[in-house]
């Protein structure tokens, strides 16, 4: 059997060492990675995150549903011939009626208080109308947009405040950490509902009052997560090396610490969005939400609950939209968590 060596030099050395016949060996040319002009591109961390995220079907479904809801919340109120505050008492409490689906009892329009008579033969309300005759299709998507705006604004501000507060508290430690943690405990000990009630004494009920209330309290969870991550990595070798080279504290915080906890921040932010949406809905249901005629998903649920035995669709439809929205955010957040930290999937 013929032996294989790589180069002529290897062949000569081998023959000289073992005193064997050259015809028993074969010289071949095996290409190496240095013989190729093109080098395979290296994979970055964010590319690996994206690959893992794409492989999670649940996360992709959640992201797609959120995108569809976002498009509908802007498109439907703009193209509909109805407005979210248009009152028509002649069409009050009409049940859902969808063209082409009238053969289905739920969408035939025959279960409302006001029926689709000959005068309304060409009238279609996809989600029905409320007690004032306002189209629920437009009001639901208008409410979805307001709920997403409240949650998104509150989360963005809370992420900024919580990250800054938690990184400063965790990195500097000592008396700085003690003072900041005592202040955080004081704020956390005050119920959010009490803060909102006090805000209503000096501010008018509305969208921005709810946002301010969320900003004042919802940053605490983000600050705790950020502080815990900073405490875990601030004693590692690359942080100590930066200190030894004379880097300032804020340079280390924003250039060394922040990139290493960015994944956890994104995950925490995604999980806080459904919490903010649910909290806004809760405030609307207890009467501290957005005043009429504006609507959010919470206020629509609150209004529909008053007539749930007569017109259950007025509360069922907003509840379904709210439930699907929160489930989609949780599914996407789970996918992001597994993408940024694959080890969490095994726990």
C-alpha cells in the first residue's frame, strides 16, 4: 500500500531515515487554507443571535402578529369611513356583521339590540357598535395604537432611566450604591396606584398622566436587573485592565460594561412591554385611564363589561385583541432570551 506525504522535502527525509524504496510512496499536492484567495467571513455575535432567533418559530409568529397589529392600528382608522368618536344613536349596540360571512351566526348581525333592517342593508360593522353607535372596528384599532404608544413610550424612558441608574449604582458601589438603593426602596414601597391618584390631583386624567405614572415607578425592575449584571462583570479581567490603563469610570460603564449587558437589557425591555400594556388596561378598568371619547383597549373592556350580558361582543373582542397582543410580546421576548443566551433554554 502506498504511503502519502505532503512535500518533496518530507519525502526525502522519510526515505533517508528509513532506507526504503521511493516507488512505495506517492507525492500529492494537498491544498491548504493559505492556497485560497477567498477567506470565509467570520460570524459576529449579532449574526448568531439573528440565526438563533430565526430558528424559533414561536418568536417569529409573535413578531409577525405584532407587526400586523401595528399596521392595522394605523391603517384601519385612516381608511375607514367611520371615526373613533363618531356617535350615531340610530346604530347603537349593533352586532358584528362582515360581508361574505353573514352565513356565520356570529357575523350575521342578528344578535344586537338594533337590527340590520332595510335601512342598513349596505351597512357593515366588522366588530359591531357600542352603546353610542360608534364603530368598534375603528375604536379597537385606535385603542390598540394608544395602548402600544403608552407601553412603548414608558418602556423606552424606563429603559433609559433604569440602565443609567443601575449601572451607576452597581459600578461605583460603596456609599453611592447605598444611597441610591435606599431611594429605590422608598420609591418601590409606594404603590403605583397611589402615585397615579396623587398625580390626578395636580394633572388632568389622560394619556400623559398614565405615561408619567409608569415612568415614575416602572424603572425599578430595569435598575435592579442592570445593577445585578454590573456587579457580576465589574470585577472581571477586562474591566480591571481598563482601570489599570487609567480609563475613567463613565468610560468603562458605557464602553465596556454596557455592551456586555445589552442582551439582558433587550430581553428585560421586551418582557416589560406586555406588563405596561396590561397595567394601562388595569388603570382604564378602574376608571383612571384615558377619558372619553378617546379609547384604549382597557377603556373598551371597561365600557363593554357594563353590558356583557346583553352584548358580550363589546368586551370579548377587545379582550381577545389584548390577549393576543400580550401573548405575542411574550413569545417574541422568549425567543430573544434564547437567542441572546442559549443556555437559558436548557434551564
